[in-house]
C-alpha cells in the first residue's frame, strides 16, 4: 500500500488522540468517549477551564473524566460486584442486571410510595438547607423502567444559529461576546447542577433506617446500590450515538429514569419531579432545587437573552456530558468548601447559599472565579474563603455587607487583571471567539 502524506497525517492524528485518560483497572469507556475528550469535543469546550494538567492527561476534561471514571468503576464493583469491561462489550450484562434489579425495587416500593416520596423531599430539603415554604415540591415515584413520561424533554436543536442570524440578534445581547460568555456560564452551571444532583443517587445511605422502617425490607438498600451504579456506568460504556438515541437526542423517544421541571413564576417556586425509584427521585429533587436558584439568580437580566441561552445550552446531548463530568467538577468545588459546611448538619445547607452567591455574579466574573477555584489557585482559595466568611456573617447577622464588599472588590480586581486581549486569547483557546456561535 502506498503511503501518502494525507494517510500519514491521519494516522498521526489518530495516535495522538488515543486513551490519554488514566485508569486504575482494565475497564475502559466507549472509544468515542475517550476520543471526544482528547479532542475537546465536549459541551465544556466553551468554558474557561484550567490549561495546566498532569500528564498523561492533555486537557482538563480528561483529568475530570479520569477522576470520575475511577469512581464509576469502583461503585460498580462495590455495589454490583462486576466489572465495567471495555466499551459496550459488557453492556448486555450491565443492562440486564439493572433491569432485573429495578423490577425488584419497583415491587418493594409499590406499596410504600407516598411515604418514600415524602422522605425524598425531606432528604433533599435537609441536605440543601431549604426552609419549609420557600419551595413547593411535587414528587412522585412512577412504575417500571420506562414509567417516566418523556413529554417535556428537550431535544437537541436541529440547527445552531448561523453567524448572520446571531448578528441580527445582537441588539438583545449588546454584543456577540456577551452571548458567548452567558452561554459559557450556563454551560458550567448546568454541569455543576448535574454534579451536585448525582450525589443524590447515593443519599439513601443517609436515611437507611427510615427506609427500612417504611418498607420493612433489608435488601432494598443493596438493590439501590446495584441499580444506581449500573445506571451511572452506562453513561460511560455506551457510545454517544447509542446514548442520544436512548435519551431522545436523536430520532428516538427518550427512555428516562427521571425528570424534573421548575416553575419560577409560582409563589413559592415549584419543583415537579418524577422518577422510577427513590434514589433517582432524590436526584431530580436536588437538581430541581438548584435549578430554582440558578433560574432566579444565574440568568441574564434580559428575558429574551436568558431564553436564547437556555435554548442553546439546555439540550439532551449536552446533558450527557454534564452527567459524565459534572460530578468531578462539583467534587472539586466541594473540596474548597469549609469542612463544617460538609459535615455539620446545621451548616450543610450553606452549600446552596454558596451556589446562589456564585451564580449571581456577572458572566465574566463568574467564569474567572470558577476558573480560579477549579484550578486550585491561591486566588481561588482566597476568594472562596472570603465568600464563605461573608455568608457565615450573613447567617450570624453581622458585618455581612462589609465582608461581601471585600469579596466583590477582590474578585473585581482579579477580573480587571485580565484585559480584553488576554480574555480573547483565553476564550479562543477553549473554543469561544467574538464571532463564534
């Protein structure tokens, strides 16, 4: 066979994009997952993530994926006692186990749904520090593996707006760069919300005795672990095309274990959650609660701009990557929280207050703050400490304005230290330009 320059370059490109993730076991995700991570073909390519990462990871997404995939494999081994395997080769066994286990869960939960639904709301509210009456909850456990009505799921837009269409709409956004920044902000907020809510999959451990009392079952808890660990694994072992078909991102109908929606116009705001079992219901309630905060505090002030940003970023194909990488992002965020906020029952709800104060920042300052925090820089640690001091003083009802003013001034100084040219270079390196979509 004759080797041409084109074939050599193609072979080189393929070799350069193979398996830069790090692994502790022989398990491997689907090939296109690792390839997209290497090429930065994920929904986070518009987000200003840190550039410096440890080898062999070549970008921050691969570092996030490596950390999260190790958790996935460990959970599958711990709860289900099986290996993930390589790509889709072991999927039949994983899916079969998940289906069988969910059927057993549904049978046990069937006569205890109202009590479990109330417990799920209580658990989500307690973990997020939601005060009774601040948010209305409508939570239901449905039946079977496909018991959640797919109505209301967003599908990927058939066409992203072209440059001419965007230029026509610049009156809504003042300038195109503002749209890009708002989209990047929403993108990262979505990943944070999915990351936080994924922890809901295993929050049942916090109420084990209550679940035993309600259901009278000693094996339901182990069944929860099996079904959630297998479900989480499928997001990594399935190819992107297969996942998009199953979640309705292509021409297929969504097959969903749960969904949530929020109504910000009701008084109080309302979260509606539907799921096929207790752990997924908790996940949807946590996600819905954070969506209320993000909707009230984290959107562009212009309603048309906010709607455009949501339409472009809140899509099924991007949610897949939020589910994969969001937990690792949230873990990094939580590692910056004070220890008592994570362990003290009286302070655990401050995580939601922190989230509120972070997402309410203007897009540019939000992205700079998140970049500093996620990278673990001294700037990030200092800013997070100042923000937490302000929140603590707000809770204790003294010197709040002074503390938050110090945080705002420090963040503003950090933001001003990056001029527009540097910001353009920085954003350009992650796929955002002033003429981008």
